[in-house]
């Protein structure tokens, strides 16, 4: 029961962090800077976790460093693409698109002969694609819809998180989780620093938005990852997949209640189709390519 609660709390933290990031973007901060701040605060929290539990760190293992860096590139892409998708559309759409990642990992696995196709998986992929069409409104050339950049960014956010899971799993046998996350978040900060937005830190500290930045980093960059890993270590990936569905739901509710976002009935149908199909696929897959995410964001 406690493990399920950890995953649930992590998913809620991720959902709230997407909404908070949306608030900051609406207040004029760039998606790149919001992602960087989230990563910096997350790194500080992982360093604190490492200091409190330094044993068995595996820092001398070259393999740990290689896979942890790959994991860091994955989470960097997840943060950056997710908030770019939020800026180009809405929190609800971005979070749901990110949740589609395992389905697209299946497609890649089919192409590389890493996964055997089945009728269930092909039907699931078709249903998710239908859900994306309904959710994003790309079938309607006259109505308001998320931009193509927003759609691509949302999907890339999910695929980036799958890369994080892949790197983390391969690094895990060689060291402690806190060591892997310190290296991963350090890689994230270095990767996102190319945007040149780091010089805005003094502006953020002196602005009235600093509590939002702090909350974003604490919930979305630190506490959520720790809770999720603690929960995942004591529960099955299928159970975690079902519980993690609360993330896009939380993000959607935040967007509607706080950001005054709205979804049409057909978009809600698309969202429900995606969430139901991906969760069902994860539960019935004996070894999914990556557990559904939380991300990012």
C-alpha cells in the first residue's frame, strides 16, 4: 500500500509541476528557463539525498557514469520538450501527449525487431493515434488547435522520458539511485545551459514568481523522482503504470481550474481514449519497453 502511495504522490507532483510551469510561462518566462530552474533545484535535492545516503554509490564504475549521463540527457529532453509543448498548446494536451510515449517506443521496437508485434498492440497503437487526432484537433483546419510544434514536442517529451528510464535501468546495477540521479541532473543542467537563459536567475529570485519556481523545483525536480523510485522499487511496473495515469489528469484539472484552459467534448474523448489504451497496454504487456510516466515534465 505504501509503495502505491509513493507512486501516486509522485504522479500528483508531476501533474502539479506541469501546471506551475504553465503559470510561469504565462507570466513571461521562457520554457527553456523554466526547465533549467526545475533542473537546478532538482540537482540540489539529489545532492542532499546523496550526502544523507553516500554508501554504495558506485562512483568508480565507468558504466554507471555512461548510463547516468544518458539518463540525464533523457530527463533534460523531457523537461524542455514538455514545457515547449505547454507553451504551444495547453498543460492538458502536453501531459496527455507525453503519456503516449510507451506506444511509440513499441513502434520503434517493432522497426528494430526488439519487440514482436501482436494484434493487441497494433489495435492499441491505432486507438492512441485516433486519440491524438481527437485531442489535438489536427483534423480541423478551421478550429483552434495545438500547433504542430506543440504536438511534436509533447511526444518527444515522452520519448525523452523513456530514454531516462532506459539509462536509469542500465545504470542501476552499478550504483545507488541517488548517485545516478546526481549525475543525471548535473547532465541535465549542463545540457539546458546552452539556451543562455541562466543569466535570468537573479531576475527570478527578485521577482514575485520565486515561490512558484521554488515549488516547481521541489515538487517536479526533486521530491517526485525520489517518491517514484521508492514506489517503483516495491511495486510492479503495471501497477505503477495505472497509478501514474493520475499525472495527466492532475495536470488537466490544474489547467482548467487555475489557467482557465478548456477542452471540447471531442478532446476529452480523445484524452480518455489515450489514457485508457496506454494504461491497458501497459498492464497486459509482460515487459513493456518503459513504464508509463510520470517526466518529465
